[in-house]
C-alpha cells in the first residue's frame, strides 16, 4: 500500500522544481483545521488573503502557472464566503457616512466647527474617505494574481465581495425611501426637527455620494485587476519579475 504523502498536484509540481526541502505543504494534513482547503485558509478573511499571498509567491517561482482547475468547487465556495464577509464588514463605513451626515446636521455640530469648517468637513466625510482607502487596499490585492490559479481565486473573492456590497447598497437604497418617515417619527423636539430639515436640505448630495461609494466599493477591485492584467500580461511577466 502506497503511503499518503499529503501532497496535492500543486505540491508535487512544486517539489519537482526543487523547492521541497525549503517549503513542505500539508505534511501533517490530518492535524490541520478542516476549514483549510488545500492551501486556501477559510478560517478568516485575513487567513484567506495570507494564503493567497503565499501561493502567489510559489506560482511566481514556478516556470509555468498552477493549473486553475485545481481551484475546486470547495475552494470557490471558500473564496466567495470570505469575499462576502469582507463586503459586509467593509460596508459598515458606507452606513456610517449617512449617520455622520445626519449627526453633522445638528445645530451644535454646525456651531462647533463654525470657525474650523475644513476640520468639520473632514470629520463629516471621514467614513467616506475610509471607505475609499479600504477599497483601494482591497483592490491592490490584485498584485497577487500572478498566474491562472491565483487569478481565479482572486476573481472569485472579488465576486463575493461585490455581491455582498451590492446587497448592502440595495438595503441602503430601500432605506432612503422610508428615511423621511423614520426621521419624522424620531424628531420629537425642535433640535431634532432642525437636524432633519438641515439633513434633507442636502439629501441629494448625500444620496449621490452614497451611490458613488457603493459603486467604488463594488467595482474598483475589478478595475485594478483588469488594469494589472493589461499592464502585466504574460508576455511582459519576465520584465516585471526583473523589475
């Protein structure tokens, strides 16, 4: 009976290139957490990104790309799940953008930053700035798509994130329809009535900025991915590696 080495096709290809003594995969496979799917860590978003980074390094060192068919259905589900988790959590800043705009509609907030309007605007739109910064960081993960395997993994991950962000965006869109009714219910004194009226005087700007944030958060990762693929095509990969 042949001994189970715990190596999959990617590991065998890796070892054939002479890297087996330095990097060994799944030697103790039975002791690994069941959530780890042959190199893809499904325990958390950070674990998934870290494992993707490691595989991209391996794929760069190989002469050819790792077969994309090794990214199985189970790994696809893992990538989508982690992508959706990231999408839901990163969308919190979009919701905070609307809340901050409402809070800065109160008279005391306006008066507080009356002499420092620049600081007031910065704080007011801080969630929007954070949303864009997080999206740029996520989009920059496209640098790990160095071959067929990592490209498929990353695209699937981005699809999961886009799906959850669009869902959040749809919920936000529905909430705008009932927002006036909700604010009327909670505006039981002159202070809150002032805030509601001020908030609604700028509602179109808030609405369009929110839509832009949702679109950026959903599609910017794909734009980064497509741009990198166009800029660093397979014919230019050797030049990129030398650089």
